[in-house]
């Protein structure tokens, strides 16, 4: 039986404009989705709740504090050597302006970020198998 990984992705609303969300760009040397725009995400550590992973994503990936607000959706995919179960969770910014450049993550370090209300920026990632982008676009009734 394949191992299963559980992850969360954060849909972080801009406190200055609720229609905008934070999108992040993956590095060019990323294994699965090089140089595409997506949502900040982390793996859920053993015996931890998704809410804790959201808070950790804020600190590790965005150099700020965020709080989970609501569940958006969940998807599963076979990634070959493991199965991935991922949840999109809406969150709010409670700390300073996010900064992927200042992040101190040991895993994927994003290379750029932007607030956007143009959700189509996530279509490339969704079409390449990004569950977080697929879930968010589906929640907005946007085809990819």
C-alpha cells in the first residue's frame, strides 16, 4: 500500500480588498510545477490538525501570522509513489504583510507573490495537476 500525504493550501484574502487572494510562484527547479503560480501550501505534520498547518504555512512560507477561517474543499490524487489528500482552507491575515522572500522554510521556497483578483492565473497550475488550484477554481466556478 502506498503512503498517504496530507496537505493544506491557504486561500489568503487581502485585508484591503476581499476579492484579492495571495498567489505564490514556485521556483524554476520545482519537481512537479516549475515556475507556476499557485497557493501557499504545506504538508500536515503527524498528529496535527489542518488548522495548525495553516498557521505554520503563515510563519514558514509567508513570514507572517494567519488564522484559518473556513474549509473550501478537499481532493485526492495518486502521485505515483504516494497518494496526496489536499484541503484548501480560507484564512485571514493577522500579522504583517506576507513575504515569501523572507521565508525560512526547509521545503519549497516560493520566488514571488502577488495579491490578485484575476483567478485565471491559477489555470496553468490546475491544468498541470495542482489540487489546490483546481479546488479554488472549482469553488469559483472557473473551468481550467
